[in-house]
């Protein structure tokens, strides 16, 4: 670790006043720094978790295919599975459709 002379002198004065070693002061400073930053990491994680829960709960009220499949009209029932007997590669179909524009 590289520390300038003014900082070393300040640490020595503090160490003498606190009746401890310079190394002990540095270890405590590093421990405090890591503790503060790990608390921030936990706060960021919790904010992210709360945001995810909010977004899930907001989107969970939307209708999905499952909601609509229980009350199909006759035309929807006739259309359901219409392509079931076709052997279509989904990726190839997607590329083909996109290349038309």
C-alpha cells in the first residue's frame, strides 16, 4: 500500500494519541470502509428486490393467454392449433418475415 508522507505522519500522531499502532488504525479504517460499502450493497439489493416485486405485482393483473383460453368463441376454437400439423422452424420463419421489410 502506498501512503504519502503527510498521511503517514498524521496516522502516527493519531496512533500515539489513541495508544495503538499505525497498522491497527489502517485495519480499522479498511474494516469501516468495507462495512459501509457492504451496507450500501445490501441497500441496493433490497431496492432492486422491491422494484422487482412492484413490477411483478403491477404486471400480474394483466390478461394472459391462459385467461383467454377459458372463454374461447367458436372461431377462436377453430383457429386454435391451426398450424399444429405444419413443420415450421420458428427461427427460419422469423428471419423470413423480417427479411420482407
